[in-house]
C-alpha cells in the first residue's frame, strides 16, 4: 500500500489520506469556495441546437462544481441582439454570449476571414481549423478587447431563402433584397452575386420578411426552422455559401474574478457543450430539410456547373477584403486548409 506523510499537531496525527478521502467524496467535482451564477445570452429559442448545447454546458458546470457554479440561460436575444450583447459582455455588464464571428469583425478585423464565401467544404475542415492552432491564434486576440473565448461552437453552413423565386443560377440573385448579417463581407458577397444586401439584426429578420421589407435571407437550417421563416418564405436553395463559427465568449472582467478552478470548469464544460451542440446541429440538418419541405417550402440544389459560376463570381470578395482581414490571418487559414486537404 502507498504510504502517506503524517503531520502532527496538538490534536495528534492527521493523515493526508484523510483529506484525500474527503475530497474523493466529491466524486471528482471541483470544491469551490463560493457560489456564482453567470448569465449567458443565447440568441435562439430553447429548442435550437445552440440552446441544447448551452443546457448541456449548464448541467456540466453544476456537476463539476458541486453546485457552486451555475449558468443562467436567456434565450431569444432577450438581453440584446448579437452586437448589443457582445458589447455588454465586453463592458462586463453581461457575463457570457454565444455569437457568430460576423458581428466581431468590427472589433477584431482578422475574424473576417471566416466570413469569406465558400471557405470551408465541410464540417470536418472547420473543426480541424477552429479546434487547432488557428483557433488558438484568433482566441488569443480577444482578451485585448475584453473577451475570452471558451470554445468554438457552430452556427453551421448557411443557405439562402426568398419569397420571389427559386435560385437555380447566378442570375437568379439579381434584384433580390437579401437580409444579411451586420457584416461588410456578407454585404459584399451578396452584392457581388447581384442581390440588394440589407444588413439587419437577427431578431428583426422575421418581421422584415413578413412585411416584404426584404425578399430573402440566409441562415443555417436550424435557424430557418426554429425561427419559422417557412411561414414567410417560399424558396430554400442549398447554397452552402458560408460556414459560421460560433465562439462562446465570456467577459474578461468576469473571467478575471474566477479562480483557476472555476476557469477550468468553465473551459471544460464549454467543450462539453460544444460537442453536444455540434452533434445535435449536424444530426438535425437532414430532418430540418424534410420538415421545411413538409411546411411547404420549395427546396432546390444548384447544379455543379452553376455552383462553380457562383463560386467564381464570389472570388473577388477575397481580394476586396484581404487588406481589412490582414495578410497573416489569410495566409495562416489557407495554409492550414491546404494541409488538411492534403494539397
């Protein structure tokens, strides 16, 4: 049997083994000195994969902290849209937010590389880039602007809907008023394809579609289904024109008040939530397409030849935005993709 050092006090011998046994009663849970409750802004309904991941993370934090560290989840952007919630996290008036990289570009311009059209071919590529040294490089830029990234979740591949007609070729984008995220690269992409790009915050999209302020929008399948865009959109085209990463951000001000143990719990559980969110999101994709068809949407794919025309037209977006993104970010991401693809 392994021996343990014995310490002596006026009360007699107290074996270290006793202290270890007490700690073992927690079943591997972190013993935290105080109770904390952190508020997390989730921009979607509680049935969305993003919200399911947040729920998984919340359960994990309770388990790993023996109930001392808790997350309060606020759904449907009730604490502010992406831009407003992110600013609140930067200032420390809100603890955490799940947000696409697109609204962060105004704060960290190099993040714009992830908004470039047709950057990733599949989720495997995105995971390898974001969960590796590239993701770490971008995360290291955030503390300077008041943010800490705990893990890269996903909004996923984005597709196009509209109320005018099916998009089967490049020319079908012409004249379509398309809501896009409040991001210059998304605006540039859809202008380049021929659409009238209209930037709007996510919570405003349904109303804008319903009132015909815009003709269409672009989002992942889960957002289209959960936000009930099928009620005000007829056509869904599987463009897969962009992959949207979703950093889980905590305020640097909040982060600095956490103990190393609490920080460890937060990081570990952010990864647990990420894995669940990615799994649910990807499992749900095909079901969402079937559900949207059942709700009356006309779903179509674009032929490979026409898709290549669209990709070729969109290449200019890379040149247009290379300066604002920065040479280092562009080269690093492209080099990593080349390595992953074995080229």
